[in-house]
């Protein structure tokens, strides 16, 4: 059984904590590990192979680093140049495996779900495995215990014919209902939530996809054939992939095939698709409040309050979400948190950087944090991981001053290379070919002061880069 971890979402409903360039699957929302790491951690069972991860090209080094930090290694990381939903992502992974002569069971899991009872999850996997080996296409369905309007539903029938006990037939797929309809589903008792988790054999999925959505099948074959290997990554060809229809597994295959079945999963599942969903799974005080960071509450009930950098206080509020980050504050009623996505769309349409990035931006070599900016200047705090280095580069419109706060810096500036230690500094003139590296065993922290007529991140010309980012427009 091979886990296929889908890590391509943007998590916009959890803005401002989740951003396009650092979405929710890479955040530690429900414990000390990130949601991606938790997803991988619950797969430590016999017969489970190393995972395949599908992610956006911009997130490739975040995925690699998060796997490495928990001593995990992916057998392959598939890089999507842009999102085309779940059906193409799974198709390319299945085609890749079949090309290697491996027609194994593929366990499709989103990277950003919570499962509280891992032992129950493992039991459901055992049942699903038996069904998938018989040629079934298994969907894990969560018993609908309360009316939810943010989930899709599946009406289940009796035990599926010819499959192990406990595997249910599928009567109908139902789109996200209104509250009254969702309440009826819960009362009837034969509806489950569509978890978005699947198990099937690679060849079975591709046979059904070719039958029911041949455009996706053909385009994915072409995109994979034109793909290239880069380190542990497979870069999906963008020109072919751009022509691929944007469709989910449900629409493309599961709602059309006669091989679909449901294995019930009552394991404390939550897709953490909104702030109210996160409130559901977090610890709460005696008044039902969930809080993290520097938060003080008075006479408030059933609220979620999150502070990243400042004191946040709530007085006399009920059912409110307040989230503070270094560059944004979001306040919403818990009944309206699904609308946060529209808020993010509005920010994107206005060209606001807050929709995409935090103040702290992560790079394969470390991170940088924007501290201050004004007319003709910008100040950043840069942290370089031990042994890492930025690209060899130059800027045409800005000069840079570097001050070492801690660690050791190896500086290249034109034909000179030298070391700087704590409290030492240097000046990089406009158009100088330069590089910053950390030769030490502890993180290097510097303060960078940029000055010049243009300070945009696209003012960069690269000459060497160990991370293969010659086409990226980023600080490096």
C-alpha cells in the first residue's frame, strides 16, 4: 500500500495564519507537528510503503524539510506547476507507478486532515484493503453526527455485494446541502460525510478515469511523458498540464463508476476547513474558548483567539474568531468563517501581498522576515541554515548592508571571499556579484539593510544556485 499525500491546497479559509506560499498543511495547528507531519505519522503500520507527495512547485523545499525533520523520506515528490484538482494529481501518481511496473494499492490522503483515533483509522484501512484487493474503489465515509453545510454527503446502502462485511454500497453523492437538508440527512442516519480519502489499485483508478473522463487521462499521460527529474522531485510539464481539465476524483470517477463503495470511519475526523472546524478540535477552557499565544479573555464564551506577536484581548464576546499575525488581524463571527475565502479573493484582486506571504518568508536555505520599509530603504532579518547558501547573484538597483547578529557568515563580493562574525558587517555595492553562506554549525542570523531606487524582489540576476531556481523571482 502506497500513501499518496495530496499537499496542494492553499487553505485560504484559515487566513491570515494560512497563506498561499505557506498554507495550513505546513502549520502546527493541533499539536507540536504540522498537519503534513501528523498525516505521515499515522501511517506507521506494517505493509505501508514510503509516501508519494504531490505539492505545488513553490512548496517543494518546505515539503522536503518537513519530511526530513521527522526522519521521513518520500519515494517521489510530484511538483505541480499549478493546481488542477485531485483527479489529475492521482492520475499522474498512478501512471508513474505503473510505468515502474508497480500496480499497488494507492491510499489517497489530503495532507491537512485531523484523525483523533489512529487505531480506528488503522482498522478501517484493514477493511478497505480487502475491498480494494477485490477491485473496489473505496471511499472513507465519516458518519454524519451533526448537520454540516461545508461537507459533501454520501447516501449509503446495505453491505456491498461481494465485498467484506462492513463495506457499504453507494446510493448517491450529494453536494454540500443547506442546513435544513443536512439536518434531515443526520436524522435519517444512512448518510456519511465525504472525507476525500480513498483506496484503490492504481490500474483500477486509471481504467475508470479513462472510461469516464478520457480528457484527464490523455492529458496526464502527455504531461508525465514530458516531465523531468530534479533531485528527488518530478517536475510535471506545465505546457501539457495546463490543458488538463480541473476536476476532482469525486466528479471525474467516483460518482460515475459502479465500483465505488464506502468504508465507515468513526475516528474523530476533521478536515480543518475553517476556523470553526479548528475550534472544534482544539482544547478549550470552561467557557468553551480556544486560545493560543498572548491572549486574555473576559466574560467571553465559545471564542477562538490566536495571537502571534501582540497581546489580544476579548471582552463580552460570544462565538467570535480573532486571529492576529505580524501583518494582519482577522475578526469574524463563527457562523461566517466560510466567507474568509471571499475575503482572501478580495485581497488577491487588490494585489495585496498579505494574501500570499507572511512577513516571514521561507526559502530552501532558511527564511527572511521583513522588519521595516520606506522610501528607498528596506530592512530584513535573514536566517541561513547551517551549511546552506544563497545563490550567487547581483542587483542592478540596490545596495545592501549586512550586519551579523549571530553565527558565522561567509561572504563573496566580486573577487573577494571572507568571513564575518557576530557584530561585524559589510557593504555590497550596486551590481556587485555576491553570495551569503553559512559555513557554521548553528543558524546564521543577519540584519540586511537595502537601499536604492528600486527594491523589488525581481531585481535579481542569478549566476549559480544549488536549488535549481534560476527561473524563480525571489530573494535568494
